[in-house]
C-alpha cells in the first residue's frame, strides 16, 4: 500500500512515490549545464523515435523568459506544465517588481511547486529533473539543478538523465573555473557525444546560451546551422 500512498514513508524513510519520480528522471534523455566565466550553456539530447515525427515540435531546451533558459530529463508532458507555471511566475514577478526574475528566484518558485506535489492529496510528484541557467546582474553566471523532490542546488556543471554519471565524470575532468563560454559550448557538445548512442547530429541535440557580454543578458537557443558549425569544430 505504501507504494501508492503519497504521504506514507517507506521502510527506508523515503517517500516511495518520490523515488519513482527520481527513477523517471534517471531513465530520461541526458541533459546538462555548464557555467563559464562569461556565460552559461545548457544542452540536451533530443532523440526522434520515428522518421514520421516532425522534429520542430519537440523541444528539450526552452526559454522561461528572455533571460533564463531551462532543459529537462524525464516526462515530457510534466515539463510542459511546469514550464507554463514558470513562465507565469516570471511574468508576475516582472509586473510586481518591474525587473526580470533572477535564476535563483525562478528556481525557488519551481522547487516550491515540486515540493508541494510531494505532500498533497490527489496529485503525484513530477517525474522531472530540471537544469536552469541565466546570468544574474549581481551574482554573475548561474546554473541550478532542481530535483523532483523539490531540492535545488547551484552547480558549476551538472547533468541529468541516463548518461548523467558518464557526463559528470567527463565534466569533472574537463571543467575549470576560467572556462570561456565558447569552450563551454564545445565541452557541452563533447559531453553529450561521449554518452550518446549512435551518431550525434544537429537534429538530435539542442543547445541554449546566455553570454555575459550581451548587454541584455538574453537567452538564446542555437539554430541547427550554428550547432552544425560547433559539431564540425569539435570533430
């Protein structure tokens, strides 16, 4: 019975439904984030399961607002609902305080939603792990990871999904505090390539970037042609 109850602790002291949500993340496609000295980059696998699917309708890297980007591993429909809520929170914050929401405040809002769904009746935890990126005016480049339990942490570089263990090992070897944003993009692509099954192409990955050198600190998703150029550079 404890397997189905959201608010009953298991014998090990865990909420079993939350453990299942974390397993859904571990079974998802790999995504990652890297903080550079002058920006941040997030990237994710986007495997197309059928040649009949229109690739442009599947997105693993999305903008929450003009300054913060997010990627995920886990259940796609859950991500769409969380993304919608995050965008509403960003709009509300902007209207109230007349400034864009910071990456930290956005992650705090999403983490509170995740935690609420671990203790409320009639719902289940989101089978979702998120990596959010942005450049804070005061704190500089930031990467946050939000877990299905509602826990969130700031990282220099991190990964989620099936290839997370391999990706983190790769990042630990290549990461340095003086990493440039262009090198970070190369490292992100190489990390995905290291754990990717099959041939990595511009059609099966997505990359998002915020550069500190941009006066507007705008989040940008790289186009297919831009990703092709970076893939050629890392070969």
